[in-house]
């Protein structure tokens, strides 16, 4: 039974800061999110991925997802090309995306709505996808319908806003999800402050229920604002090859394990993210269970309780 759903496939052609390139990398957030869900759950049998692809996608591109046991019944082939983009990265962590396909195809291939879901996905309990904060589009209506049906929705920004959002615009995004997970820079741009206490209070005042602030090598702060408490989990130690996708895996693991409680979910999220930075693209298989347990325990030992008081 599919209980956890991620959305979106984009093929990335990556240009690294030193000029090196890596073409045809499976990306788009959905595969990394689904992988994080599967890693946290110990298998992908209850995880599904929804995306539109074209006949230009080589079958072997999806091999890491198949190896993880993730259900691909939601990956539908259409007459449009597979979303593809240049990802130009900088030494300071900045990334510029340049689409390589006609923009009108994206609305079809990256759709997030009931029509895109196979019937067997309709009973899933947790859903995660990324949004453009300046223009979240109709996916917020879909999110609202999921919440009304008792599901959990987790959202993350694809990028910082290009312009200041009004309180009403940000409140609409936060109202559409149970978990909101920006990185630190995105969060600071959204609420226009870099003071953490003020930042957290601002998100809470605008209706955020669970805030997961991802801070790269400094770990993450996960707040249950309804209860007025949170935890800081460290970044699990790993050799960094490429950090792209680690945030998606973090989000996937967090929402998939949320029913185990704030602390446990945060530790699994940190552990899952650590694997994504160790290579370009997805790992070829799910982690060895003993190694994964060690990384969860590392996060657990370094965890610190946080309070709004």
C-alpha cells in the first residue's frame, strides 16, 4: 500500500564551480525525496513517485529508484519531453537553473493534482513537493484538499523569493501544509530577518505548524510550533561530493517518520540527508541498515532541545 508520495522528475545537466560537468543526472527533488522516505522507512514498498516523463528518458535513469523498491506507477510517459535543465553551481553554494525544454511542457510533466495520482496513491497519508514561493500556483489548492482529507502535506521552497511576500501570500503557503522546510537563506528572505528567534516567531504568527530550518553543515532546527518546542540536530558527518538533493532527502525522511515523534523524525532526516551529499545524484541502493542506524544514533547523540520560552 502506498502511504508516502513525492512529486517531480527533472534531468539535471550540472556545471560545477571548477568547470567540470555531469550530464543526465536524475533530479528534480522528487527522486531524492522518495529516496529519503525509503531510507527512513527501511524500504520503498510504501513510497510512490509522481512525475511526467517523455520517451527521451533512458530507462536506466530510474535504476536507483527501482533498487530502493520505490513504486513508479505514478511515473507516466507523455508526448512531451522529460523536464531537463542546466544546473550551474557556484563555490558559495548558489545555483542557477536554466531550462532546456519548452516551458509550456512543465505544467504537464510537473503537475501536482488529483489527476496526476494513480488511484492506488489516493489513500496515501503523506505528500511532499517543492514550490516557487513567488508563484506557488494551483498546487496550494491540491494541498488544501489533501489536508481536508486528513493527510499530511510537507512543502519546501525551490528557491528564495524574488520579491518580498506579503503576509497574506506567506500565510496562504503555510496554511496549505503541516510541515514547511526552507533552508536558512530562504527562510530569512521569506520573513525578512536573520535573527532566529524572531524568524521562528514570525513563521509561527503566520500560521506555520511545523518549521524545519535546514542549515547545511550546521544541521537543522525542527520546530513543532503548536507545542512551542523544537530540536537542533547536527549534520551527520559525511564526505561531501555534491550537496544537491540532501535537503529533499531530509524532507522526505522527516515527513515519512513524523508519526514516530519530533525527535525521531529529525534524526532520521539528518541521517538520510547525509547519504545524498556523498555522490552526484542518487545513491545506487538504499543504505546498509547497520550504517544507517549508526548515522541516526550520531544525530540522536548530538541533538539539542530548543524552546520558544
